[in-house]
């Protein structure tokens, strides 16, 4: 029988649960040569801050045995430019709901970006990144403390006219306490996990591979940790969770949904194979058939 | 895209040539690169295209780490997953009638395809290659087969002019320059030749097609991605 | 030139820095058919508690893309049996310094085990595991709170006559604060990291692979996180650190030492290849030669 | 240890036979298993040895997951890394003169080597195999070639006795039992035949050689490791 891949996030209908993760997909343009990106459920665009940022010095990328490190450091053209240039360009080629990924260094900065992006018609979910491991102050600092996470959630919710999803850091002792703090502060949903803080060393040069020394670890190597945290969080909160962290196949998507995720994001996989999301979406019906699943939205947390 | 390994042989003790068969329609300019997926490695390896024709391409690579080491173990007949036509490459039309193509070490390979394109466009390129010593020299024949002069500079003077490529530039007649090699060499060429120039840069990359912002660099016209907006930058853009 | 692989931990000389990690090597007997275990620098034996424990229900093992999960749960015959049976048997076949790995569910239990094991002549280092992710109460609970970690360190130090190394959990927001607390409380050294808490789901059975639901993730997939934490901790404390987490090759050993570790432990690799430690030790001189290193003890933290 | 793949062919829609060439000196008893390293998978796969000779061994495996699925893709000529002679295996001497060997589904393969060993020891084994349906039956020839009676039970009655293996045991004459198969079947056999028995158990393993304590089970004589102290447990040890 024909398979139903559709899912719903806070009332937002997605044709399928596969969403490219922020920072691995730009604003979609780079993937146009490889496939029609309208097959995606949604798209979480490159993390945006109030002002333009160049980001961290290079090298910003390090390879791992089963993944990669990045220390890009929130390079982005700033929210005005995103609204003036990137979103109109994206609108021309992508006609599905967009997730606006927002970062900042102060509560005020988050609020300012949300005020501007919440008005964008195609933006249907606001994903508030309080877990960037690559910037001093702000970023992850907000995501490792329940009170700080709650403060940003409350402030953002006051100006948001779209569902607010807080993107959580895995680099914490108790992710459930952060998740509950966000839920209690009014978050409509959660995205997890952001990258694990990692490091690699160049043995010949005898120095860290990354100019910024440490960076965010993503790829299949973090999948078991991501799955565990999604399972823990979905057992503790009543708001929807977008699961991410190393997802590279249709089986990974289904496993993450069995851990409790309502949708998923695909990150590093897009960088090693620009067709990764396409392949995953195309594989899903067969894997559902193998597992006796007719509707992805029927999947229950194990 | 799937390519078939046709040949993989050493040119020197550290430099190998790999020929791959497959659809090269994606390659539009010399100086572009491919992203090679290697079994057992997570990230692809960016390798500049030395030269190509309708159904095959040549890569000349230096063994510098575990990835390139593994490449030497690949055997003819194996299929490899490549992304092709990556990067902007050199603009042949932006070159003058007598361009000087400067290649330092493994910066030399892309100059072959560039030299061929220039010759095909009726221009008269000269190739200037820099190496540490005579034993490291490769691709000389490839240049001479294209009918272009091959000028050599070696640090130890064991072949050609003794010293840096810039030590050999003084006597050469050219109206524009294209350079690829270590950044110190690019800088030296930039300052030695105040003519229209295109410079090919290297940076550690994530995706290789502009998505991850891993290889950004600052230019006079804002931040650029070496993998997508580069690897070739025009003289006017560069901040030195 | 001939390479010097020897290292020293709190005055204990090791022929080389390669130490099988506790829980992956039993008491050495299972590896005798594969090689002479006296080539090892040392051996950290199976975590021991005051009373015998059967451990968790099975399945206790789950596979990951680049590693494995375990939820063994400190199965061991109890400290008296270890002293009466295992150590004499080990002494017959192994003549190098032994690291006694000790776990517990209360400060008293840790102290009791240390009192008994510190008297064992061949035991030259006491490794106090405050980071087992697979047991309720105790285990990791002690390792995720600086005060609790300090309390156990102090209590153990009062009865220990051998150097005390506290084995830390990576499942924390700030491992440096735990490391400092242990150092301030008198720890002679630190071992890190223990496993990352992870999970896998059996897609066909639609239930967690592990009977205990979550388990400890080990293998190459955790190496970048382990390396980062060793680098952070060795930058903050002045006591020696034994680095571990996914080490599978001589290059991994050298990279971990460049992150600041004075010695390393090899865990999961022993389980997929019983000769893993042997191969690593045999590879080391060549890798040192490639990198221009004559003495491993010369390696400086990058 | 390195083995060379000699043959890898399907016996039924889901069960395959793999023959491997190499040093089998490590195998000392029927019912032992090997740990197979598969490219692309972290943990080894434990597979019981169906039968073996001086320089080759046969594995009969069922495709149940991604690992066994990948095994079907291995081609003759490939080399595989195996740990052999793992586990205690069946004790031929502990069997009577007329042992009944009960194999349920993929529990049947080790019964071949056991049957051969018993015959070579002058005993008169009978093999009782249980399947869901006739189409799933395999290894019947292997048993008959050893001159041992092959008694069949299928759940749907499409071949042999209709029902469970225990439904076929009543009419059989035996003085001891060796069984391998799903735990419910082992339990049923245990309770149906109060004779000396050896039962081979399955558990998810880490190392397969006794180091990781991943596959422990409780017995009347304390905790045992299925991979090292088992997979075969004697009737007296089992807590049921």
C-alpha cells in the first residue's frame, strides 16, 4: 500500500519528516544542481544573528573516523540581509515551510531576530539555537543552564507569532532539566541535539586541527547519544521534538522517530553527499514496508 | 557521480597520477576540482583536476596524509564516487595573450588543463614551475606536449633556475599571471608581477560545494567560500 | 634509533602507555590464547565492588555504526573473591603493575574495597570509578557532581596507600569542575573518559536493544569527545591523566598523549580484536619514527 | 585469523551456506562458534559452526538483520577475519549411545558436526528438526549422508509430523538429548525428555571470548558467560 510520510509539527504540516539541519544546507541554493529541494519536508536555514558575522578563523573543519568537527562560528550575513536577499531567493525555488534558525549573544539579539523573522510568511517555525559550541559568550552558554534557557524562551515567545522550537545542546549533565525549563517557559517544541564538543590534533604539525582548537562533532558517531537524549527528553516533556544527530539513512530516521521524535533533521550527511536527503526520502517507503509501517505519524515512542 | 579508475601510478616518490573514466560534462573550466569519496574516510577529498576530456579526467596528487596515502592503494577497475566541476576555476578570457602560469609543487597540475585551454584559445602561455629539487619535478612532458615553454626553478638549483619561482620571473615576458601553490608563493608572485592575475587558493574544506562555510576567507569584496566562489581569486579581490 | 615507549604515572613506571581498560579485559585470562599479556604497560582489571554482582539483565550489548553500547552493570564476583581467586591467578601470568578498578554504591563501599585492594602488592594504582552509567544510585551519580566526587576522593585517600586515580564521566556539562574537585580533594591522578550514555532501538521489535534501555557508548565514535575532555582537563589540573575513549591505533595513542594524557587505556578495541593492544604496541615505534618522536614521555600537550 | 571464502550460496529463501578455507585447528568440539568480522560493522558476528574438516569450515546462517544481509553479499575469493573455536561446544562423551539431536530452525546447523562426531564415536544419533513449513527445510541431505535418521516436524504439517519438535519426540527412542534452537523450544525439550541433556543457548554478545560479560546468564552453579562457559549448558545447570 502507498505509504504516508507526512508529519505535523505544532500544526505545521510537512510532506515528510526530513529537514536539512541548519548550517549544513545554507539557504538551499547550493543543492539545486543536485535535486529539486521541494521534496524536503522543510528546511532549517543557516543560523542567523542580528549583525553579519564572518565567524571563526580557518581551518574550521576537521575529519573524524565517523563524522566531522566544525568551528564555523555562526558565519552569516545578518538578519536584514537574510530577509532582503536570501529568503526572496529561497522563495523562488522552495515552496515548503521554512524553519528560521536564530542565534544570538544576548536575549535582546534573539528577540530582535525573532521580531523580524516571525513576520516572514514562509517561515513557519522559529528554531532558537541556544547551543552553538563555537562562540564565546552566548551560544551554548544559554543552552547549558535551565534558567538562561527559560529566560530566552520567555523573551522570544513574547514577540513570536510562529511556533518556537528551542535547539538544545547535548554537552550537559541533564538535558531533561533544560528541556523542561524551555517547556515551562512556553516553548512550542524542541530541536536536539546540536553538536557534541570535540577536538582533533594534527600529529605532524603537533597542534589542534581547528584554528579554534575545539569544535562541534557531528555525523554518525553521535547518533547513539542523540537517540538517547531524544528518548530521555520525549519521556519528560509534552511538546514535539525534532530529532537530529548523525542521521544518515531512512533507518536512522525511523529509529529516531521510535525514540520519540516527530520529525528529524539531517546535518553532516548533506556535506558528504549532497543527495543525502533525497536518498533518505526515497528510501523511506521501502523501509516502512520492511517494518510494517504505513504512516510515519503512527510511530510510537518505544 | 560514479567514475571508473583507469590508472593510478607514481610520478615521483610522493606524487601520483590517477586517471578516471566517467561523465566529465560537469567540468567547465580549468582549475576546478573534484571531491573524491574514499572508502573508510568520512569527508571527501578535494583534488584539483589536472586535465580532462569528454569521458575521462586526470588527477595528480601528492601523498600528504592518510587519505592520499589510501588513494595510492586504489586499483584500476574500482569505481569511485566523485563530485565534479567544483569551484570557479580560471577564467581563460581574463588572461592576456601571453599569460604566465606559475605552479609550485602540487600547485602545478591544474596548470596543464589551463595551458591547454589557453593554447586552444590561441594564446601563448608560458609555464613556470617551482620545486625543491630536480627529483621532485613532474608533468614537464605534459607542458611541452602542449607546445608551451616550461621554465623551471628549484630551491637547490639542481634543475633550472636556482631559487624561488619569482627568481625566474624577471627574464620572462608575460602580460598576465595565473598561479597555484603554497600561499607564500602566491604572495611572492602577487607582489613580483603587477599584471592582471588569478590566484588559486587552498583551504581545508567540509563539503566542497558551498554549503558548510568551512573554507571562508575575507576578500576586498567580502567573505568568499574557497570551494564555491574560489578556489581562484582575481588580483583585485585579494587582501594582501 | 630505538624508541623509548616508557612512561611514568605517579612514580609507577610502565614499559609503555598502553593499558587495557577496565571491563574490556576481565582479569587478563581470556587474552592468554592470543598473546603474552606481559607486553602491556599495565592492566586495569574488571570493576570490583564490595559484594558480588550479577549485573543487569540481557541483552547488555548493542552495536553502533562506529562503536558499541554496553549495560553490563558492574557484574563482578566481589572484592574478597577477586583477592582470593582472580589476583593470584593473574599474578601467575602477568608481572607488570596492575590498576585496581573499584566501583561502589556508597562512600563506605568504595572505602572498604580500597582498604582491601590497596594491600595487594601487585596493585600499584587504585582507579576509582565514579562514572558507571549503567547502575542506578551510585556509579555515575558520584561523577556528575563536584562535591560528591570530592567526598569519595577524600574518603578513599584516607585509606589508600597507593596512588588514587578518579575515573570521570563524560556525561557532564563541565568535566573540568569535577576534575578540579578531585584534584583539590587529593586525587593523585585522573582517568577519562568513561562511556557516553547512549541508546539504540531494535526497529523490528520496536523496543530498545538493551534490556536496560540505555547503555555506555564506547569505540572510535567517542574519540573526538574523549580527546577534547582530556585536553580541557589537562589544561586545568596538575595531576597526571590517563586518556581513554575509542583508542584503536598507535596514532590514536599519540594523539591522546598530545592532548595531554600521560598514558592511555584501550577499551572496546579489545573486544572486536583480542590482539588490539598487541598491534597498537607493535605499531608505536614506527608511528613515532614517522612523527620524529624518540621518547613517548617527551610528548608535550599541544 | 584469515579465512578465504570458498562458497556462499542460498539453501532456502532466507538461509545461506558459507564455506571458508583456513586453519581450523582451533575448533575442538561441535557446537562451537566463530566470530566473523564484517566490513562496515563494528562488532563481530557469532555464527555456530555447522561442520568442519582440517582446512575448511561450513557456516549455515539465516538472514535476520543487516549483518547477515551483508554476509550474503560476500563473494568467493574474499578473505575474512575470524576468531574460531569459541565456546565450549557439545560434549560427545556426555551423550548416551542413542542421542537425540534436536535442531529448531537455524539451531539445526551445529547438529551436523555433532552428528558426525557421534557417528565417528560409534554412537547412533537421531536428528529431529523443527521448522515452520516444508519450504524452510534445509540440511536434510547432510544428515542422511551421515547415515542418521532425519525426523522432521513442521508447524503447518506440510512436511513430517505436524506441530512442535516435542510432538515428534514421543515415538522416538533415545537415551540423551542435545538441543539448539529458540529458547521456548529448548524449554519444551527440557521438560519433555528427562534424560541427560545438553542445550545450546543464544545471547547477544560483545566479544565472544569471555572478556566483556555481555552475555552472562544465571545457572544453578552461578553466573556463566554464554560465549565462553557456553553456549552449551548441561541439564543440571539450567534454572527452569
